[in-house]
């Protein structure tokens, strides 16, 4: 089982391991994660203890919408109860039958713009528990749904750790993403659809194909990274998006948006830009413009920092 070890330096400069534990009450974990849902998991909160009606007969612990527009079902278990996975799969069946109800909830909580951009091709479930069995981890790779298994621990001093122990990208459904009319005619409308890998059949602009191959290699060199192809960009994620890649074939440039604080970077005009407060497709506060192998080499330390912090 993957584990996370935390150490604190004592008065003599020695590292002392902190002993992790589980919560006394499941709702304690749920409320804490919900309070920091977007920061911790890149998911916008919609509802807690959401009733699924008389047919499905249940209450979803937490409903949300992730940073890529995908509906998310989150289930919590304070211990290592393997039932969390089957419960989440059951609620995904409800989600599949409740598109209009879910979109109405998104509209009520997050507004019309968010409701109109819900992406039904990649609904996602997140199971957060103290541990998962070998059978859980095998099952994740066998079911068609998109699943994240997240192990939690609490430590003295109010520390909470979340560790992604297994993940499956699932099989995207044929349901189209509902794009907003205002996207038509914008510069981004000319962006070629993203591909999950450089070998994507004609989806990457020809003029950027070789460069994208190098960018993709740089972004997937950091262990377990899920590559999520979306309408206008490719997301590289762990628990949250760490990087987003957009194509600008007109300028023969690839834009890489990193989950990195621009205040910690010496910005260089024409290469890096602080995107806080500036609307853009994809997620990430630091924009890096890559037009050559030399640019990518210069961006490598920033990419490394973003993934090390994820």
C-alpha cells in the first residue's frame, strides 16, 4: 500500500516521524474536505448529502464540478470499507440518468455559464478512505468509469494529507460537451482539438506536432500523470490539473499553463506571464510560451516545480 510519511524536526535537529491516524467521525472528514474542495481537489462544491430519489435510494456524500467541467461524485469512508467503491459506482448510475437535474443544480449554485459547459463525456468519482484493498485497486482498472482512489491521514497540528493511490481515466462516453455560443469566432475556436498523445490521428496541428511530442514527454515524465484530452486543450493531472496545453498554430506556439504561483517566478516578457485575473482556457496561473526546443528546455525547471508541488 502506498503511504505518506511526514517528519518534524525536533529541537536537536533530528527528524521525528509524525504518526498519522483516521478521523473519529466520517462527517468530520467530509466537512473538512468540502471546505477546501477546490484547493485540495480542483472541484467546485455543489451539494452535500444529495438525495438520489426513491429508485436509486441513497444520498451522495458530495457532488461537485471539476476544473475541466466534469461532474464529480465524492464518497467518504473514515476506515478501509471496500463498500465505498461499489457505492460510488451506484451513484454514477444515478448521475447518468439525471443530466437535467444535475445541470439545474449547477445553474443554481455556480451560474448559467458553468451549467452550459458541463462535460458529460467524462463524469468522475472520487473515493476518499483510510485505505483500499487489493481488490479495490484491481476493480478500478476493470470498470469503465473514471475513478480516483484517495487515501487520507490526519496528523497532529491540524494536518490533513490526501494521497492518490490509484486512478483510472475511464472510457469517455459519446455525450458531447455543451459549448457556449460565445466561443464561436473567438481565437480559441481556431484551436485544433487536443490529442491525448502526439500520435493522435491528425488532431495536433502539423506545424506543432514535433514540438508537442517533446512537450508531452516533458509533462509525462513525472510519474503517474493522467492525460485528459478536452475540446480546446489537453489537461495533465494528478488529483488536480497540474498543467494545461493549448495550441496556437497561427503563431506556431504551444501555451502551457502551470499550477504554479507567478509570484515565485521571475517573469520574462514573451516567455512567462501571470494569468491571475485574466480569463483563459485551461487552468493554471502561470503561462509559459513554448515555440522551440530551447524554450522547452528553459521551461523544464518550472514544469518540475509544478509537478513536485502537486
